[in-house]
């Protein structure tokens, strides 16, 4: 299709459209004609059936009236009435071979039979439909005579046609007033299906001839349509060919082309637009150098302005980023961090640190020296925090507040381990800085203390619509601050929640519980010593077992109080063994 001309495409499209229209028309005709044929057959069946029903009903009513009149005669005996009734019923006929019969009500005894006198006096109560053994014909006729149903369809052999073949038959029965008997008759209705078959054949012949006429008509119309489309396609495609040839000349650099057309339709308008475009291209080509030079100058000026603006924005961005933690800064610049006042509950590891006796140290140092030392300290601590993935919440004078687990978290265990590892590196770096500061003449270098806690906090944007901070609040934050306050010089104090997460990697020593605001029970604390991989296992756990001597101590579980008890216990043991002299009472003199 891609390589075909418009003319051929139009002809193919027309052919497909004609085939589709013909198919739809043919299908609609076939469906409509079939529906009409079905309606005709149903209508014929109803009319013929109504005719039979009316005939049966009318003739049976006549027979009932005659029998009723005979049995109402008073000057005849019952036997004479029966003889007269039999003569009358045997003589009655309708539709040529139609006959009547009379039965005793409720017994099936044949009183009168218009076609076979031998049946009179017999009981045919159990006579069944030979085509449907579940239908008892005489019983059903007796029933409809009583309830007024009037008509009973059944199948029965036809006289003279053998007993193996059954034909549809319509029977009826009516009670004789005042007598325990009813009169019935029946008519074969197989001619209804024969009439339907004849009508269906005629309708099929009409449909076939009509389909042929439709096909011939569409064929003629299609040939006419193809001829018209071929002429119109040529009328439309000739100007398009001229456009193609002119475009090829322009591609080769020849702008001296013009399409001549007298048409005022869309094709003519396209040709005139093409001629105007060629003239404009020719003009631009002749003045291209000058236009390029002018546009280049304008572009360079614009680029210079944009470069200046970008430099200013980059400087502002760099300055503003120094007031935010890297994670928050990157979230704002990437658009992933929302600037609305929102918050959420998350499990975080919170870190607090400050400089021990900072106020006293600040009083001894000059402002310039203090500022230099403090900025140097905070810069070093910030580098370590960023390296471990901490979100720096804020600097409060000499204090550093940071947390792990938001906006990104590696899991509660990894976040806690990152916080403790960061604190250990900070402590190690402080020892190095203390030497540097001493070499610069600082008599009493900074010492720090650190506290770490893990728990659920509220984290998010807090403040007003025009000024907000991304920070954390909650009792677990207060506990981290309390742990920092309770720590000794250059010591890292952590809560049990943090200890439980890092105890497999970090060696800690148990310390005394502390009370914290907002928490009813004392909080068990642990002092971080170092990573287990950096320690000698023999110094952490001491154990010796032999006959008469068993000794075991786990250094990580000793508190200062229990440590003192152990020391006293060991001294007493050594005295009893005789290694140490027995302690004597001091000389009262």
C-alpha cells in the first residue's frame, strides 16, 4: 500500500467500500427476509389452526345440541333414545371424512362411534397416544370436556395409511347437558405443515431471485462508481504530480519553478500556496548570509544573559544549600520533598552531641579563636555525619543534632549501626583534633559527650507558611538529649533500644539506669566501647574452669557498681588464698 499511487488507493478504497456495503445490504436483506418468512409461516399456521379449531368447535356444538334434543324427548324410552342417537351420530360428518363419537363420562365406555360400530360398548379409558405413551387420549378428552379446555393435540394413525405412521391430530370434547356423557371429534392437521413447506419454498425462490437482482444492481453501480472515481482521481493527482516534480527541482537547488493551475478548489489553493512558499524560499536563500549573521548576534546576546542568570542562580543555590542537610537539599532540588507543613511517625535513631564545659572554655578564649575552633569542629563532625548518611537536623551552639531513618532508611538495625559507627568515628577524630589544637596553643581543647537513642518520632516540616524547619520531635528525641547529658567526657551513651540493635557488632558496657522526662520507668544505658572487630575477645570475656576453681566474667554486662563488687570479691578471694595480706584494723593511735 505504501508504494501505491493515490489513484490506485482510491480505487482500492472504493472497491472495499462497495464490497462492505454490498455485504451489509445482503446480510440485512437476508435477515429481514428470513424474519418475514418466519412471520408468514407462523401466521399461516395460526390461521389454519384457528380454522380447524373453529370448525371442530362449531360441529361439536351442533352434535351436542342434537343429542341433547334427542335425550330431552319424553315419549321415547332410554333404549330408543340411544338407538336414535347412534343413528344420528353415525350419520353426522364434517370436512368430508370427519366423524363424531360419544363416551360415558369418567369411565371411557364407548356409547357411540361414528366410524367403527364395533367399538361401541368397549372401555377405552387406557387408550394411549402411539407417538407419546405418556398421553392417555380418552382420559384427556374426558378432562377437557369437564374443564372446558376444548382442544387436545395428539398423534394417531390415518385410516388407509397404515398403523406405523402417526399424523398430528386435533381433538375436542363437550359434555351433553344433563347427561353423564360427552361428544367428541377430531381432525387431522398434517396439511398445515404441508402448506408451510409449500410457502417456505415459494419464499426461498423469491429470496433467491431478489438476491440475484441486488447483486446485478451492485455490480452495475460499482462499475459506474469505478469509472467516476478514476476520472476524479486523475483530476486530483495530476496537480499533485506537478507538486512532486517541482519539489524535486527545489531539492536540487532550482527555485525557478511554478505550478500553473486554474482550479479554485483545495488542490488549486495548495498549488498557489506552494508557489508563494517557493518565492519566499528564494528570497531567504538570496539573503541567508545576512539573516544568519543577525540571528547569531541575537543568539549570542541571549546566551550571555542566560549564562549570567545561571551563574547568579548557581551561587544562590550553593549559598542556600549550606543551610540544609544534603538529603533535604537534594529532595527540594529534585522535587521529591514537599514544602507544605506535614509530618509523619517513623522509627529513627537520634544522635545528640555537645562540647563538655563549652561555656567555661568560651570565657577563656578570644572570640576569633573560639569561632575558628568551633567552625573547625562542626565542619569535621558534619563531614563524618554526611559520610555515614546522617540527616543533620540542626546546630545549637556547640551541640549537633542528627538522625538516621529519614528521608531514607536502610532499616532500623542498619540505621542504628550507622549512628553508633558515626559516633565512634567522631570520638576518634576529636582525639586527633585535640592534638592539632594543642599544637596551635589551645591549652584546654574541646572534649565531647554523645547520646544515641532509637524509637518512634514525629518527623516533618514544622513552622509557619513562610518559615519552616524540617526537624524531629517527641519523647524519644528528649531521651537522646538526656543520654548525651548523662555521658562522661568523650563517652558515647546509648539506650537499650539502640543497644539491642547493635550488640552483635558493637562492644558496650552496661551502665546505671537514668531517669528521663516523659518516661515513667528508668532507662537502662550502655557505654559504647568500640566495634567488636577492633577488640581482643579475651579482654571482653574472661573464663577459667578447673578442679576446685571456676571463674567467669563478662565485661560488657558490668555496671560501675557491679564492677566494684567484683573487684572486692576478687580481693577477698586473694586474701583467703594468701596472695594478699589480711586487712587489719587501723591503729587507733
